[in-house]
C-alpha cells in the first residue's frame, strides 16, 4: 500500500482517532481548528494508510454546535424544557421501574446504533440483559449486517469474518456481490483497483443495477432481485462438475456437503438453468463460473445487496458454500468477506448488541446464560432472545412494549414502513432519546426525555472494523454543554435503578471488563477472545494501536486470518454447508405496483445526514432526493428527465426528482435513503419500504418493494438562499442543503411563481431588490444587509442559476454587477457547477473545461485539477464525462 497523497497534510498536535462512517475503519488525524477541525488521514493506520474518502475528508465541517442537544430536556406542553441530569435520569429510571413492576421486564426496550463505541454497547447490554432481565435490546445494525451474522454462525459456529484487508492486495480474482464499494467503501475499493493495476487482479461485480463499482469491472453480472443464492448454487454445481472441489478439505473439515450439492444441482443443474433463474446471459455466467473455478486466490465481498433481503441469510450461506467447497478460506488472498456498513457494527456484535446474542459472541444456551450471570453477578439475567428491530416496533404498536430508549439512531426515518414505526412510538408511555441533535424525525415522534450525548471528536473508546481490527476513537474536542459519554449515561441510569456493578470510573475500566469477559472460561471454543488486552493500564489503553482479534492471553498480536487450519467454532470443529431455500421475494408485483424499488446510499452522504448534512461541499454532488429509472420505464410512466415523480407503495408515498439512466434496469427504480423530514418534504424513503424480514436474521428486505410511479407536475420551480434555516409553507415541496454562509432550498409548488413573494419574502426586508417578468412567469428578489446578500429568491423558469447564485451568496460583499447577477435568470459569471470531486471541491464545469482544453484521461484531469486523486470515488463520473466529451 502506498502512503497518503502528498496533497493531504496533518495538522500539528493532531490526535489519532478513527473515522465515524463506514466499516472500513480509517485512521484519522484530527485537531481543533476554530469552530471546526483540521482532519487528514493517518498514514500509520493499516486500514487506510493515510487516505480518506470524501465524507472522511469533510469531517472538519461537521463538528459545529448548530442544532446540538447540549442539556437534558423534558417534554413540556408542545416543546422541551431544560432539566438537570439528576432530574432526567431519576424520571427515566422511575418510568422504567414503574412499567417493569406493572408489566414485566419485556415491556421495556433499548434500540441502539452502530455509531456507539464498543464500551457504550457493552454497558447497555449489561444493563438490559444482566440487570433489567430482558433481551429487548437491538440495534440499527440489524438493518445492515444481521444476515451476515446469521450466515457466519450457521457455517462457522460463530460470527467470524475469516479474512483481512491484505487479502484484497493478494487476490487474483475479486467478486463483489451486492456492494457498491466504489461509493460506500471507497478506500477499500481503491485498494482493489490498485491490485488490478499493479498485479492484474480481475474484478467481477454482481448486482441488480449498474453502479459506479460495476464500471470498473472486468465482468458485470446484472441479476434479477432475490436470485443471489441461485447464482451461487449454480456455481457450486459447476465446481462439482468440473472437478474444482477440494475433496480433502470437505471430508476433513466440513459436514453437510452432499445435501447442499444435491440441492444446488436440482435447482441449477447447468448454466442454462442458472441463467433462466437469475436473468443473466448464459455466456456471462459461464465466464464467471470458469474464472472462479480456475482462480485459487479468490475473495468474495458482499454487503447490503445480499444482506437486506428476506432470504439474506441463505444468500450469505450460498456464497460461503462455494468457498468451503474449494477450501478458499483463511488463506492469503482467498476467502469470503462481509463488508460492514457502520463504523462499529462489528463492535456491537462483539458485546451482544443484537437481541439474539449475548456478550463476547455467546448465544442464549443455558451454559452461556449461567456464565454471564456469574461473571456480572447479575440477579435478573435474561434467559431467552429478545425482539429484533422490526418485531420490536411491531410490539410497540401492539402495546406490548411501553417504554423505549433510543440511542444514536433515527428509526422514524430508517426503519422499513417508517410511518408505522413513527405511529408506534407516539403510543409509548415513555420514549427516551439519547443523541447529540436537538431535533430529528424520531425526537419529533413523541420523545419525552432527551439526554445529550457526546459526538465524534468528543467521544473516547474503541470501534471494530470489517476485518476485526479494534481501533481507538479519541477525543480532541471538549464536550459541549452537559453532554456525557453514552457508557456513562447507561451507568448513571443503572445506578438510579438501584443496580450494582456499574461504578465504572473510566472508559478504560469498561474495556478491561469487556476484555476479561471475552476470556472468562474460554478454552478456545469461542472465537471472540481479547484476554491479552484485559490487563491494559489506563495509559496503555490510551496508546493502544489498531489491533485485530482474537488476541488471547499470551499472544504477541492479534490474528489476521482464521480457519486456515480447517478448525471452526461449531462443537464438532467442522464447518457446515447450508442448503439455501428456493429463491423467492417476500412481495410480488401487481397491476397497482408494477415496479421494484431498490434503496441504498449515495456517494457523499451518510445514513440520515445528521453529520454529513452539515457539510456544504458534500451537499453539492447530489443535492435533491431522487429516483433513478430506466428511460423506457420513464416513457411508459409519462416521466420526464429532471421532472418530478410520485413514488408510492403499499406503505407510503414520496415525491422525488427524476433521473433517467440506462444504468437502472427496466422494471426497477432506485432511491437513496438519506433524506428525512428535517432536510426535505415527502422524501423519507423508509416510509416506502416493506417490513418483511429474513426469518432467521430478522434483517428486513429493503431492496425489492413493489412500487408505482406517476408524474407529479408542479406549476413552478425555484430556489431560496437564506442565512438561517426556516420553516416553509405547506404549499411547497422543498429540500434543503447547507451552503457556505447559510442554507439553500430547492423549491417546487402548485402556487404560481408570481405569488411566491407574498409567501416567502420577509415583510421587514430592509434593502430589497426585485426583478419580475410576468410574460415568462419569472420572479427574482434579493435582500441585502450591509452589502451582503441575506436572502435570495428565484421563482419560475427552472433553476439554471442555482450553482452560481450559491457561490455569490457565500461572498462577504456583493456589489454592482454581482447584485445584478444574483437576479439574472442565468446569474452571469463562471460557476463550478455541481460538485464532482468532493475531496477537493472540483465542480463539473472545471472538469468539462479541462476536457475541452485537451485532457483525455482521468489521470490527466487529476494532474491538472487534483480531482480523483484522493479517495477516487468520483473517478467513474469523471470517466463518463470523458466519454461524453469525446
């Protein structure tokens, strides 16, 4: 791996910490810089060697205190009033106690987040499962990686990721299944591309849509939704037909092979049947099968496209079957690899953050329950699994759960059938929210008590990435207001409940207990063992380097790979082949809902935008909620590119901007998950998705909800630039982004453009300049305060001047022709245009100019503009621009 790009420099006296976004777990150097932070990649961290993606590079823009929850709050009338920590915790504990006394411990629940640190997760799990006596503690990681957990447990006997990132450097074939890694895990994807360039590794992408990742593939397999296990069952049958099996490994280290193979042969006896089931061209399938069979060093990476399915566990096991059948597991450059979605989904799994697991990767077997009871001295130890996320909110709706504590997540936006989740929360007797924001969709769904938590940059603890590597998140900012660490909030609450065993004095003390538990009565039969770190002093903990587990007592370092010796964690020491069910989707298309809705992330935003939504440069790439639809489907539905569509399912409806693209297959639409009622209107995609879940993992199917699309025409469009966020009349469709110096709103309405001024312009505007053209139905207005634009409104005529107006709005002084430019239908002057490279703020206009001036490759554009030279996630878009410019 090469070091950090020369353009990135660390600030002096920087703190070594870890990025709070995806599961890659990149090391970060961060230092306070005025109201923000100076952030760069850590060249010494083995996950990223100094590189950061666009989101990580913009972290310094997201640490401000605007919108922060700084003090404990209690609902009062129609708002919140400030209370003391003692009063808030006493009220919360009294509420939980009263409900438990009346209805039992299963009437209360915790819903956690992969944004929590491992120590936070540990104390929460100990509180609920050990002392309250209920396993109703689940996490938003259920929505992202639960099917991988279930698949690992069935095959290996434990939730173990066998490989490490170095395998991506040493593989000769890399297969990405249901993973848009170019956008969602860009640092790892650039590592893959370097292997391709330097060693000649080949890349195969399997997905239902042609993503940015697919554009770099040697072979792209566009399969029908729900058919992953059919493809890999066909591969297993092919491996048997062509003699590519490792019979010695199968016989000595596995069981269940003949049953799994017989099922695969019945389902997909040859490539012809595999093609018919998957919708993939038979010649492409034959090429994939041949490449996999002939390449010993093969890594198969899989992510949300596999996991977020009502058959996600079976899809995972179908992939694992092929690696077990060829013995390609736990070896350099060979193995199945689950790409984790959140920064600490793995750490949460380690300490029992999921409702169907206990701490230290133990399950609810009686001996494990007894072991935890003795270690924790826990008087009310939970003895059975709790409710998983979708079932938990269903139980709330039915009145079975009466108190819920939500920590660091926004289920009113992110859960499937999110409208039902919101309605359920409004029925709760007690809804507690721990977070660092004062307002979000969940808080606005009836929260009674708000507890201020520390944010990234203020938190201290550990996270575990996709390759089992534990890294330190260290604080470099002082905690604002009265914000507390989450582990401390849980411990303080526990003491208010009268529980002993929560007198932790520091986060390092929590870690030591967590590490000691992992080694307690562990004779090597359990995979998770970090007993070698249980004796760390406070100083050693603070200085801890990124370390992989297992790290048992007596070890010099953690293990990079597992299972290379053929020993697994099932009781008989063998891995299990699992026979997948016949491919099927949880919901069927109908005349009312003839299209399939797929959901996912975009390049520069994260989850519900609580953090990335504060960065102006991240907002300028894709600034509106949208659907992607194939041009033929768009024509059949009467949709126009760049127009609007009403997207509806059996669960809700949204109004979204239309992007027509042949990268989207016919019969399918795609919409990103990020917008909430805080940042847009009629754009919560969670409200559209079906709540059907995998029966084993509990992970919901969020990639294939039946949907309908129809045009939604507005009388006029425009935009608004303001210094402070505002509330808009209900007559308007809107979406909001941060810009330098304020906020920008995209607007559309059935109200004619000439009537917008009376609804939107401040009545007391001092220095107002207006322009109107009734014949063309245009209206422009700007308000100036001491030569600085304070308010800009463009109504009618579309929004061709959006980018230029935003750039003028950022200026401290706007004079003369610049004032006229703010009112011009085309805002005269040069503009960057929409952002293409967020790392260096390079807009489409500059790249187009560079192409006109003779740049013929992404490398030449990088040399001229730096675009694409950091995380590389913009390179597919640059390649498309180059192709269009030729």
